[in-house]
């Protein structure tokens, strides 16, 4: 009887304590908050009226809060109500969401007076008791900050979005009461945080939601659901090496009524001078091309002007020709006004790929200065015309032109930027493609690679006499093409580099080719990167401790050892699989050049004072150690969700392990080949062939980042298929 009474009493108490929660948010032009939350297709993110943009994102933020609150707080979902009246309800706990632009209650409360939020993404969270109920204010500087404030609030309650989808979420083991003493203000360290990708790729919304919930905000527009991504407060990007091919191809049709050409009279008047190079329809295809109208606009190569532009290769336009620069810029700005780039916030302003050979080689271009000096002249014209488009109300949001600092234009400028260069709406993105991960970026002992990049970076960011004083965007390479989503672990590297880049002035950060599914061991990289980009002062040790404790609750010790072994195994990834500035393994097979000329990668364990990275035998030992630790975790694991996470880790690790063994046997085969030891070379070939067959079976875990031509299976991903065929001819037969 007494027991029953106690149970009844407890039930009664619970129902009283979990009184209704009301979430107050502005629904803007939408019929309800629930509808506003999914109204991205009814929202115009391109016009100057931001009312609907703000309502869409903030209503979505409200539904996110309502969805996840019951995971942490003792309340039922049906007891959470939305209210768009902007008036305090008489009873119950209250959440006030929004910014000063959307929610008048925020301005009126004394708790939010003197708020200083530095960026649209900044937020203030405060909660207090008021007449026996709890008021929580989540104030964003704008809609971005409101959304991020909600996620921060959920994080503080123990709701964490660590990996992708349901199995990636971590919820508190015990439910608590609403906190009543929060006083948080946060501003982002990096303003842009995310990924740069291209190709026709279709990540699902699980990945995008994971990004938003981790305050990541940078993704591409091409073939993507732009409005959905705008709702999630993303900045969108486009551009790349194919700008010339797509928008200023010498062979494409001249868009004006050329005074000397018949049959184009319906086109707009030609704003350019005719010049001496008019050729008419020289190839008789019935249309006047850019090249036929103005040969002098295009690249000078091998003694003549060329039409050669194929995808990423060819010749840039003639930057010293002012009309060419105007037309190039006009074509690009057209994309922002009414073409492919209407949703683009940051344009990757790249020339064709590779070195100086892809640039116009005429004497006038050479006289302009270095290739970096030249690219600023090209960008300047785009920035000027963009400003005109903004002033005319044709583009209503900020567009940033991010000039590529890479290959021929990686060195800082040698002369002042063009007059009036718009630093407010531009940046440079520094791309250290061959950087080494055995060493942190600032590590002075990496003289063969990272120090070379550091010196270039210093030229861009330090010294009173430098010519560039604008914003620095970093383009990292955690999954550069050749890494092929192998199980590389960057715990130490990110912990040091992300604050290091920040300290030399970087405020924007992306990396190329993120995997968008089946992360396995990549989860730790994605999680740590997101946390550090938001707050470079965050304690990486604590983030990682929490990661292993919460994500692998029953095997945290052995799983951590697995990750640490894997991190050591993957430290030389650039040397063994891609390239550092002083070493590339792949191009040494079947050649006369020395196999191991750099400290970065030797066969036996060696420790030179400079450029020392894990060597081949050390890598294999670490892979074996990692195997033992994950095997132990799988034996000990007693949590079904953790088991799913570990199995995905195992799959990604297994792919990497087979890749390391494939390379190990290819190296040994090459060593026996060089020693003319046919017996041992044939023996190694058999082992190599075995790994080739195993790698061919791995498809799903390779094809996770983009439609890259070599990523069709694990063997393609070795990028050593040609070398394999050669070895097969030599040693593949009895
Ligand atoms: Zn030129
Ligand atoms: Zn190094």
C-alpha cells in the first residue's frame, strides 16, 4: 500500500515538475512555426528582405530544440509548445529564441542588456528562475547565431552530435532539470568552417544536418539543395579550375553583335573595340567564337595565341588585355546575378591547374609581374563589376572572391595590389597541397616541406612592407585525392594546426574532399575539427577524453589505443600515399631514382634530427598493434550502439590495413627487383597479388568522397595499378 502510494506520489510530482515548456519564436510570414521550419522552398534567400530567411532558420532552430530537449530533460515531447505571439505565457517554463531583429522580447529583458555579439553567428544563452519557473534566452546576433545557440544549449545538456545519423548521437545517461544559471556568450574563432568539394556528388541530408549541428557552415552549391543549406545557415561556394572552360572558353560563341560579322544582329551591342585580330568565322561552323572575334584575348603559348582550354588544363586568358579582363569578369558576375552562382557566397577564384605553363606567356603579361600579381589584376576587375551589381541591387548578399594561393600563385605579391582593390569582399585561400602530417605545420624540424609553406605564409601575413593585408582562408588537405579516405587520424595534427593557423591570422578554414558517409575512424577528425574551428582555445585533450568516454563507453581504453596506433601509422600518409615537397613513393617504383632519399620515409626505423617521420617497418608494426586493440574492443563491447560504431571503424581500418600491406609488399618487391633477386621478387609478387584481390573487394568504403576516377575500388585507390601490371609481367608467372 505504502509502495503504491509512493509510486502515485512520484508520478504526480513528475507531472507537476515537467509542466509545459513554451518556445517563443517569430514565425515571420509563415502560417506556423512548424511550417516555417520546413519552408526553405517558400523562402527567398536572394532578395534584400531577410524576414523570411530569419523566420525559416529560427523556426527550424525551435523545432530542433523541441526534438532533442526530451533526450536530456524530464519532459514529454507533447508538453513542449511553440508560440509565435512574442508574449510571455502566464505559466510554465519558457524559451525565448531569436535575435534583436526578430524577437522584441529579447530587447526588453534586463538579462540581455549590453549584449556584445561580434558576428552574425555569435550567441548569448542565459537562463534564470522567475517566480518558480525557468526562463531561458537563446539570443543569436542573427539567424545563424540563434541556430548555433540552440545546438550549444543542447551540448551543455549532454546532447552531442558526434558522428553521422542516429548512431552518431550521444545523449546523457540521466535526465536533468532545466539549468537556471546559464550565462554564456560565444563568438566563433573561424568565421568559415567546413569543406570544399566539387564533382557531381550527392551527400544526404544526414550529413548536412550533422554539419549544422556542429556549427559547420561551408559547402558547395553545384547540384546541391541550396535553399535547404541556406536554412541551415551555410555559406555556399563554387568555382575552381574550370572557370575558364565553363565561362570564358575561347571556342564558345561571341555574345555581342560584332560590327564586322553578319548574322549576330539580334545580340546586344558590342562594347569592345574591334582590333586587328578579327578572323570572321574562320572554322566555318556558322558562328563567331570569342577566339575568332578577339584572338588577342587568349593565352599566348608556343609562339601563338591558343584556343587550348580543356577542363583544368590549357592557358588562362591574356590578363594584360583590359577588354579580355572586362569580358571575363562580366561572364563571372553574370553567374552571380542570374546564372549558376546565385546562391554563392564565396567564389573559389582559381586559374587553370598546375604551374606557370597554364598562364598566358606574352611579353605584356610577363611585364605585369609575378603570377600572383597577375591574378590580383584579374580578381580586381571581378570585384569592381560585382560592386556595380550590388550597387544596382542585382546581387543582394555579400559575395567574397577568394583568390587561390597555390602553385604558380602561392608566393605573396611582388608589387602593390591594383588601385582600389576591394579587400572587404575578398580573401586569399592558401593551399599547401604537399604539406606533411608527420609534423605540425609550425614544426621547425620539417625543413623539407612544412617550413617551406610556413615561409610563404609569413610572406602573406607578416611584415609591414607586405602588399597583401586582407583575409586568409586556409584550404587543408586531410583527404587529398590520393589519401582516398584511408583511416588517417589527425588528433595531434588538428590540435596543433588549427590554433596555429588562427594565430598567424587565418579566419576561414576548409578542407578538400570530405567523406560524407561511412566515416568510421574519420569521425574523430570531423568532431575535433568542428570543435576547434569554432573555438581555437577549446581544450583538445578534454574534447578527445570526452569523445572516447562517451562514444565508446564500454571500450574507451582499448579503442583509444586503437586510434593512437592508427594515428602513428598514418602520420607518414603524405610520403607513402600522396606527396610531401621532398618525397613521393609512387613515382619511384620501377625507376632508377633512389627509393628512400628523404628522412620523411625510410624502410628501417631511423631518426634523423630533421624531417623524421614513421618509417615503413614502424608503420606496419603500428597497423598490427591497431588490429590487436580493435579486436579487443570488439570482444569487450557490451553496448549495441557502440558496437555499430566499432564495426564501422573496423571496416574503415580494414581497408586501410590492406592498403598499407599492399604498399609494404610493393616496396619489398621493388627492393628485390633492384637487387635482381628474382626468387624473392616472385615471392613478394604473390603476396602483393593477394592484397590486390582483397582490395578489389572493397568498394563501399572507398567511394565516399566524390566521383574520383581511381576511387572505384580499393585497388584503383592504390593508384599503382600501372606499376602492378609491370610487376606482373616481370614476376607474375612461374
Ligand atoms: Zn598575355
Ligand atoms: Zn615533415
